[in-house]
């Protein structure tokens, strides 16, 4: 695979040393420190990796092999027009896992990061609107974490009032100092 | 609101603000006759122009990824049917290929050809549904009926082979449930002829139809740069002019042995998407014909008792096969891929369908993550419909071919 040479250049230009690679079968992933997450993505984007194809997360807390952190986020990028692939992976600690958001680089990152937050509780610093996407407002916990029991019941949320848009409009008019 | 959205809406907001008008809020969905699947679009209108849209998804979330962690490797297959229920075989094949890559096995040549043939037939039914339904929403009910009739022939063909029409669960780790029927070639030739007839008719009805063109041409444009930034794949990315197709870029199965073209558009509007899908169906037909010609005789399943169930007549006839059967089905035994992880992309009906599978060495997946092709497409909808008329929302949404099953998982 040709990714290793690319990753070496990445590590050199960002001044990172001793980075590990992981084999994902079809692509090799470079494990970057969480602090260099967006810098690494930006460097790859400058090299022509214009597309964020996939961004997913995983929780390794019950995995028998030791991992550098409880959570991992993997971002798959693709260069055009040659369709070379690259994958960045960052491990995050169990306590308040956070990464910097890639929303400024790729429009695709917005929803992917919302999903990772919803499912795993990973915070993406600088995300414009980090809210739940698959679950509803008022859901407790993050369902794809390994310590979330499969059969857990959620508390009932109170019935929401339907929004009367006429009132909203009136309020907006009042706020603008109009009639 | 991003910069691009601001650019797309140059003057609507300020103009109507000056006139003292407020946007009207229209809720489409989550259950709306014109929205396929459950999704909610909250559109703010000024006149008939959409000035702001909020897309809310998740109404069909069933916890596929969480459920998969509690099932054995083969028990996940029926759940993958429910991801994209218009082309379920591609999902089955994608999942099986990911797990097989993890284990390090490869199905025999004939099995690969059979999987390819069934995937392409599935892709045809996917595109037929998409084009037929979006044409119907523009009032072209005839085109819908022609295509659904053709799809019916293909579903009958699928039923002949697999025993089911919609939730097929065709693959297993290490193989498939049933080989093609002996008369498959003739049956396929009939279906293909019917499809070509229907496509010629629909082509004549739609491709130069003034009403259809007015509704599709230049509507829902997503240019090359934005499509790439949004991570679009599949027909929508190709309609924007990027010839990315997983089958060509990262060939799996035996796609590298077939001759086929990757059709592209130039503008990235609804009309390009329609033409790309029509051409892809022709390519798929040609692929199946080539594959049927090249396909060798032989087994379709891996001959490895650690992964594939023995023949039923063996199970009832001798003790080794009986033990093998139970070893594969008892809880805590069964298929045990080595520890590791794999990301495997295949070309689904709507684009790149990726499975990120992690194994901890047990008989159950540690994690199954799906990269649904619709997900980035739906993220782009908000930008795509801004500045369009509210009536154009429906054809744009139809051309995206959102499948709530894979979007919400």
C-alpha cells in the first residue's frame, strides 16, 4: 500500500514522531494524537484529499486488546481525481472525549460529527451546532457506548406543545421594534 | 448558516424584510405522502421560495449498530436487508465481504460471479424505483407503472433464486444461500428484454418531454466542488461530473474483469441524475450479461467447515457433519474471526456503502458501523433546496432517493 509514504510525509511536516499505523483491510489508518487531528486533516486536504468520505467512532472499552484510549474516531478521506484513500484515526480518553471539528474543512463533517456525538458523546470543539441527530432531544446517555445496556428504558419525556408560529412571528416583530 | 447558503440567497431575505413579510413555515413530514420514508423538512417560505430549511432525521432509528453487537456474525445479515430495502442484496454482499476480509477468506469464483450478478440486478431495481417514483411525483404516472412492472419481473427473478422478494438475506459469511436456478439465463434474458422495452418507452416519454425537462433541468443543482465537500458518492456525485465508482476505483468481487463505463453528468442537477441512473441500468444489464457468459461452474461457498454450514443431507446422514452443524450454531461457538478491524466499501444503489467491522475474537461482532450512502446526501439537501420553489423540493428529494432504513439505521 502506498499510504505509508504519505503518512511519513504527514508526520514529518507536522513534526510528529512515532506514529502508529493500523491495517483496516482495504486502507491503512494513521493514528494521530487528538491534538493534531484537524491539522492532519488539513494537511491531507492540501495534498488533494478533498473529500471526507466517512467519519465514524468506536468504543474500545470492552475490547480484549489494549488500545491507546477508550474511544476512537476514524476519518476516511479521498483524493481526486486519482481516488487515493487515506484514513486518520484518533484515540480519545474515557473522560470527556473531545476533538476539534472538521466542519471548517469539509461540509460533510457536520452531520457525521453530530452522529458521533449523539452515539458516543464525543465532543467536537468548534462544531456550529452539535446536537442529537438520530436520537431525540431529551434522550439520556449515548447508546453506542459499551456501558449503555441494550435493554435500557428511557424516561418518558413530557408532551411537547405545538409551536404557534403566529406567536413566534409576533415576538420577532416586537423584537425588531416593528408594529 | 454557512457562507455558501448566504450566497445562494442573495436578496430574498432583505427584500421581504423591507416589505415587512415573515417567512411561512411549512412542515413536510415525518409522515407525508410525498416524502418517501420518514423524515421531516421544516421549510421556511417567502412566497413560494424556500429561504431556510431544517432537515430532521432519525424517525426510523432502530439501533441497527447496537443490535448487531448482540447477534452472531451471521445473524446480522437479516438486519442488513433492512438498511436499503430497495436493493437489499448489495447490503448483504457488502457485509459478507467485510467479514470475509476480516477472516481472510474469499468465496470461490462462481460465488463471486453470482454475488455480482445479484448485486447488479438489485441495483437495477433500486434505480427503477427511484426514477419511477420521482417521475410519478411529477405527474408521469405511466412511467412509474412501466418501471414498477419491470421491477416486478426482476423481483420475481430474485424470488426464483433466493425464495424472497424484499428481505432476502441472500449471503452468509463464506457464501450464499442458494446458487442460481438452472434456467436463470433464459429468465434473465426475458427480464432484460422487458426492461429494455420499458426503458425505451420511458426514455421516449420523459427525456424530451417539455414538462419533465422544465421541472428537472437546472433544479436542485449541487456543483462539483460542493458535492465533493459534502462527501457525495454514487449517482449524485457522478451527475456532478466526478467519475467515482467503487466498482472501478476499488474493484471488489470480479468487477475488474468486466467492461463497463461510469456515466457522468456535468451540471449536477436533477436531469443529470436521471440520465446517470438510466445509463447505469444499461451498464448493469451489460455487466450481468458478461458475467453470465464468463461464469465458471463449481462451488459457490467456501469449503471451510469453520465458517460454512454443511449440506443438510450430510447433517442428517453422518456424525461429523452433525457436529460441525452444532459447532457453528451453538452460542459461544460459531464463526470467530480473528481480532482486528476492516473497513470495506462497496457501490450501493446510492453510492459508497461502507462497513466498518471490528472483531474481538468472539462469535459476535464487537462493532458494526455502516457508512450509509444517503447520509451525506441528506446533509446536503438543506443547501440544495434553498432558493428553489417549494414544488421543486419533491423532485429534488426524489432524485436523492433517500432510504430511511439506511439513513437512520
